[in-house]
């Protein structure tokens, strides 16, 4: 019996968000909206998104002993996330600087802060959490060596869901553990390398699968997603909505997919549900504030 449907190991940041009409060119200054501060970070976002959908969720992360750290802890607890694995101190809380343009698209720059201090020894110290988690997810806003240690501490029978963002070339030890590896178009191209020239997403999915993951999901924004495994590549249709802010949409997608996999959904079923969750998320501003409940997804 598992205590958690999902254990998220990853980053926790304060999101500093400014709305803009358009992105500035090199050397150009543009005026934006008032600064808004929200709880964020890929790990913290995924934990809140999963908990809001009804998943029994725990977070393993590190925040600073500061106001931003308290903001993040408060938001996790309000969503029902178990924060026993959240470590405090060592460096200031990580910060993400986010601009959102008039079409709802975002650009993000992250200062890792305390996230870079989440080390392999912290993963080993949290072995009790891994033993009782059905699915474990991670991202790359924490050190790569921490992700490797996550894989080495997975309990027998648990499943590893990985979103390599921000992307970088990956070790074989990480790739073969992924079930699935979840990437967008940009992340897929970074992992495949510059020599891979195909423009067809189905080819990216097959090429990524050949690198070792048990399964692969490629998200394609308004074009939906692809779910790939040894059984083949399946297109997952998008859900048509008016996008207001895409911040956190990928995190809500990953969280929803991981939660459905913990309930023994097929990869295609989980990805289809995740597409609905991601679509619901982009209809509201912010990251964690935009994540839907299961009831809101059902009503979409």
C-alpha cells in the first residue's frame, strides 16, 4: 500500500511576473504591468497541481529561510501537499523572472538559489518518502546529480516520470529510468542534438524512445501531444480554449499525467486527461493559482 500517489522531487521558486504587450528587442526598454509575486517552481507547481486534482502528494525540495520560502510552504500546505520533505535554509529561495505577453505566451529566467543546494545526500535522507510513493517525478531545476540519486532510490514497483526542463543532454542512467520522459518541442531537440533534423514530432518521439526511455510524451501546445511506447506512437488531441497565461501549463500537464499513471491509467489515457488539465490551466493567470480541481476539469 502506498501512502502517496505522487512524490515530486524538484524546485520551488517565487515567480516574479510582469505583463507586457511585446517582448523588447536587444537594448530596448518596454513598460510592463505591476509586479506580481506568486509561488512557483516546476517541482512546487507539480505538487500543487496534483494535490488540487485529488492526488495524495508529497514534495521533496529546498527553500530559503525567508519570506519567499514561507510563501511557498504556505501554498503547498493550502493545497494539501505533505511538506515533511521540504528543507529550509542554505541559500535564499529560488526566483523566476517571468514576462507574459498579450497573447499569453511567457518567457522565464530562473535564479536557482536554494534549489541548487538540493543534493544527493538530501535524497538519500528522504528514503522513507520513496518507499511509500507509487510515482516519483522530477525536473531539471535541481542539480543533475540529485536526479540521478532519485533514480537510485526508487522503490521496487514505483514509476519515474521526468520532465527535463530546462533541457540539457541526459545521462543514459536517467533516460532508461523514464516512464515516461515528457518533453516539449524545444526540449526534444536539445536532447536529440543538432544533428537530428526531422521536422515531424512523431519522428522525435521515436528517436527519443530509441535512446532508452520506457515511454515518451511530446507536448505540442495547441496541437496536442504524442504518447509513444513499444506499442507505437499515438496522437493526443488538444482541447481548444482561449489562452490567457501559459505559465505553469506544462507543470500541470506533467502532474496530471503522473497522477493518472499512479491510478493505472494507460499512457494515452493519462496524456489525454493531462491535456484537459493543461488547457484548463491556461485560461487563468499565474501558475499555481491557475491549476484546476478535478471538478473544473470535468466541466471543461
